[in-house]
C-alpha cells in the first residue's frame, strides 16, 4: 500500500469536512498553555502554591486539570492527545477530595503526607519535569533518529521513571509541539508505526518514537495533530496480534478452521468457558488450574502456562484483533476476529472465535521462534508485526469456498452495532434526534438486519423473497419485525388489549381484542428460538404512560418473564426476553427530558445527528452539499435559541433511496418545500431571523414573505448564489468538484487578456 498517498488523500478529505480543530485555534491553545505552565513559571513556584498549581485536581487552573480534563472555549485538552485512565496516583501525588490530605505512593502502598512532605515531593517532581523540558529544548530542529535516541537516553537517565509517564509526555508536547508528538501512549506510538511499516526505534521509548512521528508529519507537511488524526482514521483503534496453534499431537485442524471461518483451541474436557465470565482474572486462572489438574494432569509449571494461554484466548483476544494460524514455525493464515467466544460441543478444538480470514499462506516470519511451543501467544516482535502487516496488504486474498456449512458473518459495525449493543443490555431503545436524521430508516434497517442474522445467519441484503416475507410478513401472516406509530389518540386498547366494536349480522358487537404488543409477546413466548422486533415510530407523540399502562414495569430487562394479570381480560401476561422494542423520537417535537421518568429508566437511548459525511462527495452546481448543510445548521443553532441543537436539519432531506440527491431540480424542491417551511416554523414568523439562517436573498423582511421567484427553474444561478450568500467561502473548498460548464466553452482571444499579447 502507498501509505503516503493514502494519508494525503484522507487528510484532504478530513480538512474539507472540518474534522480538525482549525490550525489557528490549535496554536492559540498551545500559547495559552505555555503562558500558564511554561517551565520557567513552574520553576518559580514553591510551597503550597506549587502543590495547588501543579497537582490539585480540584483546582481548575492546575496543570493536572488542564492536561486531563479541561474542555472549554479556552482549551479543549483532548484535541492535544488524551491521557485518560488510571488513578490520580499516575501524577505521583494528589490531594484527596474528602479530607484535603496529600497522598503519594502506589495503589498497593498509599501514604498520607503532611504539608511539608507534600511540598518536598512536589518540588522533586517539578524539578525533574523542568529538567526534561530543558533537555528537549536543546535538540534543535532536526528529526534524525540519532538526535531522538540521545534525547531518550538523557531523559531515561535524568528523569528516571517520570519521563515514561503519559502526562509528562503530554506536557512536553504542549510546550514543544514542534518536537514532541501527541500520542501519549507508547502502545499507540508503536501501533501506528507498525501499521505504516515503520520499525519503532526503541521499545517503550516515547521520545525516540516521537522523533519518528515528527519526521513523518514534517515530510507530509502536516501539523502533528492532524497527522495522528489521519492515522487513527486510516487504521482505526489499536489492536493486538495473536499466534494460535492449530494442531495437537496427531492432527491439524487448520483446514476446518479456514473452511468454517473460525479459530479455536483444544482442551474439550473443560467445557464452556463462559462460566469464567464473572470471575476476576485471578479467580479464573485458579479455576482453570484446578480443572486442568483434574482432567489434564501435568506439572504445576505446565498447568500454569496452559491456564494462562486459555485465559488469554477467552478474555484477552478481542474483536478486531488479528489472529495468525500457525503450525510450528510456519504461518498458515491471517484473519481478523469478528465475533465473541463460542463453545462448539463435539469439536476436538471446541473453544472458538469467529474469524474473517484474509489470506492463506505457508511461510515463516522473520523471527519464527516467537511463540513457538505455545498454543496462544501475543506477537510483539516488531519485525514479525511488520511482516504480518505486509502480508495482509500484499498477499492473495482467500477465495470463497463452495460450501459453507455454518456461515460466519462479519461483525456489525456503526449505527446498527450501537443499536444492537443497547438492545442486548436493555431490550428496548429509543433512537432520537432532529428531523431528517434517519431515525425510522435506521430503526427498520437495524431490526431487519438483526432478525435476518438470527433467523438465517445471513445479512438482510442476502435474504430471498421468502425469507423477507418471514421477516416482514406477506399479508397472510405477520413477520418477526412489526411496525406501529403512536399518535395522540393511540391508546392502551390499541397496544395491549381493549373492547372494540365490530359488525356481526348487521349489528354492532363489542368484544375484547388483543393489541399489537400483546400479540407479538404471545407469539414470542410460543417461539422462544426466534427474536421479535416491534418498531414504534414517533413514540413520543403518544401518551406513553397510558399506552403501556401497568406493563411499563415488566418490559424492564430484569423483570422480563414476570407474569402480571391484565385488568380487562384477566389473562396472565408476561414480556419474554426475545421481544425487542425500537422506538423513534423527533426531538424537534419533544425533548427527552419531558419523557416519563419511568420510561426513560427502562429504555436505552441512541442519538442520531445530521451526518454531513454522506453528502461530502456531492456537489450540485458548485454547491458543496455537506459543507452547505453543516453551515446552515450552525446558523440554526446560533439564531433559533433554546433547544436549537434539536432543531437542526437532517441529511435525510437530501437523500433518496439511500443515496444523496444529485439533481438540481430535486435540490430546488427540497429547499423550497421542506427546508424553508421548517425554518419558518422554528422562527415563529420572525423573518429577520429567517434571513440570517437561510440567507437574505430568500426573505423580504418588509413584506415578511419568502422570495419564491428564486425557485423558478430559469433562476438556477441566482438560487445557488442565494444559498451560498451567508457563507460564500465554502464554494472555494478543496472538496468542491468543479463542474464543466458547456456555456463557457469558448475560445479567448489573447488580446482580450488584460491587453497583453502572449507569445
């Protein structure tokens, strides 16, 4: 892969989409930080002021607060790299909230200090911090490996362990952003270098590695913050690489793993490892050792090593990690973990992880002895890791097998994954957000995808007509995915049960009828192997307390299956585990804060906001749609007032059949018939505000009218100019695809160019 060109391509795209903090704001943040916490200023502090200024988390003007937590107009500290996680002891000393005592030491040996002792500790750490800053100031402007290796050596010698702390590295980045990178985790530094096939200079050498990043960013002419942001976009979050043995003493299981899309390990007598789920690592290891001693006797040392490997397979290997199937020194295949642990009874190697295999190879890594004689081992050798990445980027992909007896699906991602996670935890979710953000679209798409995977082990796109009829119903029978819409007159009798009129033999007869929710729950009880999904569109438009009635209690996850007597029919009724509720809610109509408290507690919530990236590649008559909509919503938020965030205009208005509109006439109609009426509604007839949001050319403020003449098809250029008028510079963005204009396709006489004759 040509990483340089790919990085530049993503960089330009992220710039066009305003994904970065503007460079002037970045520089302003550095200057403000230096003005408060420059080494010279820290050096002049002493006594209690020294403690409070550097190490008191409760002081919002302290160094530790600014490095880890500050997030306001003055400084958004996470824009300069995060150092979250760990306890306050990572700073070496902190002030305890409850009693104001100063604490130092480690998690296993915490010590209280009196004020004088605390000042001594603070002086020592301050002096080392300042010393490190002085060392960095001397390295000059080059990014040679030798320069940064010497810097690393000096910091290790002069600062001892302090230099190896993430917060110290971030402090030096804030003081010297032209010398130190903004990856404050050495694991992250190593990971992204490996991804670029750059061998890290020194293991755990934050400052040696900083030189590599600064050099690469300089070569690509990017601020370091932008460069690392592009790397995260390109390569995703850090993951690990695992060697998994595929043979036992007599047989190889690789062919079956490859064919069925999984990787697995042996020890079948241990049974399902999911019983380790709620144990601590220490408890789980002891349990495994006891089981192994009983069922696979060996020496205590061998049993301890085996227990560690099994525990790593179950607890440490995560989705998105890379697994390398190995046989001795040879690697057989490379794939990505796409599913959770699964116990497949009957297999000789029954402990499985679903994997999407990339390549099928038969060769050695540069250091083939790493992990040899183990079943589960994490690769850490840099040469091996770079070789694995090289194989993944260049080797021939695995071709589809003609038979897949048990289909392995790739893991869900993005919005559907988030919805699935909430449903697994709560059984019900409300998707909320401004109008036009795709709430109903994603509710239906998620339910159909999850139902298809459960029923057929297929994606919804792969289902045939009969399978789609099973999911959605076919007019004769109801599907496992059902839909209803709440409205002000919708009631308990529609949802649960009620007395409804019907005509029998020419007479009106009243009888008890089951509602949609009671029906779906009764079917789910009788078909416990199926999952049922009820989509409730516009859930906030109904009187939810009246519609759900007493069932608001038993929809809760912990009370599923609990029986309740329905007051009208006297039937015993329960909500089974395999019923999932997905509601949608337009926050332009009603805020979440206004929902019934009992309902809020029982539902998970997932917010959808305008997604400008869906429109980022679309330019209509030189109007960049993503940028234009983004700027329009900024003005909505600025001028509409309270709750304006919930009144933004969603991307779905500019979508048609899952794709962005590209036709000018369609855009013209959306603006005239959807966008402007929505803004008029938001502004309650305040045409001065309307003109500030949509643009002054659209509004006659004296007559309080919209200028509809702009929308005549003959006024195409005038309409585009009017749309650009509030923010004309977006037309000059690098993301705008310049369109050829046939009307301008004429020759220019050289004499017409400023009177200058070209030769």
